[in-house]
């Protein structure tokens, strides 16, 4: 299996959630969104972001407005719609459930490994207690 591909798919799976989360905090220009994603170590290129923003807009989750720029052409600022805010609330709930599930599974694995190590240590201790101590005189 290709680890990089799996990691990439995991990132893509949470990208819509992260973008909506960023935009829900205030209207954003696309480069602002890219900067925030990069700060969060979610490396996304423009070629990935723009189609996703368009899909979210076409789905009624985002709207945009044009704003004149002091340095160049007008800029498109994205804002979350009421529908987008409700959608984001559902995604937050889903994210919490997924986090809980992954943490729970991870905890079970850690507990199982810890339990196995504890059992091995106890068996080792029991075995050593049943052996005669060579330093003891008879």
C-alpha cells in the first residue's frame, strides 16, 4: 500500500470541513484560505482549492462578493451562507464522533498492548519467584 496516497486521501476527506470552518470565522479571499491551511500543515494547492470553492458555492454553502483591490484586479471574497453554517454544524458533530471513535479504538489498542505487557511482566515475575535464589544459602 502507498502510505502517501492514504495520507493524502485522509487530508482530502477533511478539507471541505476545514475550508468551511475557516470561512465561518469571516469572509476570506482564496489566498487567505490557502495561508490558513498551510499554517495548519494542510498543504493545498490553488488547483485543488478553486474547484472545491466552486463546488461549495454551487451547493449553496458559500457565497462570494467582489471587492476592489488596492493592488491589482478585484478580489473574490467568500462567505458562508445560512445553509453552509447548518452544514458546518453537522460536519462538526460528525468530526466529534469520528474523533471519539478513533480515540476510542486507539485507546483500546493501547490498553490491549499495555495489558499484554503487564501480563508478560507478571508472568516473568512469577517465574522468577518460583526459581531458587542462587545467593540464598540452603
